[in-house]
């Protein structure tokens, strides 16, 4: 997992970045922040199906993304992100010059909780727990 250059920043690596971007359906996170996302298990499973149809292993990508998410949750829980009025930048491998989007510090735990719950439900419904 790539490390952030600065404290209180999040780096989304592939394949987690792909799953997060796939859930960015209402608007751009750059514009609407947390409100741009539909964090729903069906969207996560849809990306798995799309990857399978493209000849990739969607299940393996899902499990790796979920592992990366769990690592980020641990990072967020162990990092002081409770500064009032601040925002946390989210970086990706795709664009290393500027953040892809920012979330208010109080929204970062909400984002990761909702995303984690969606991965949990998708893994159950889609039979993606093993391996």
C-alpha cells in the first residue's frame, strides 16, 4: 500500500480506487464530496461482474480492494483527523500531482464506515468471502 506524503491524507490504490470511483455516481466527489457517492453493495458486485466479463478476476480484485479498505480504516482510526473545519485530501495512483477529491474531516469516518458495510454485504450476497 502506498503511503501518503503528508499526515492526514488518504491514498487510494488500485483496485480500491476503481471500486470507489465506480460508486461515484451522483456527481464528482471534487464537487459534491460525500454526496457524490452511492455506496451500495450492488455497485461493488456490478464492477466484479464487469471485470469478469473483461477477462479479469473480479472476485480477486474485490478481495484485494476490501483488504486495502480495512488497512485504510485502521489508518483513519489511528490518525488524529478531528481538526475542526479541515478537509482530508484523497490521492490516487492515477493522479499524483493533485488530490482526486477532498472530504471534510468529519465525513472521512462516515465514508469508510459506509464503504466497509457495502463491502461486507456484497461479500455475503456475492459469495466473495473466501480465498
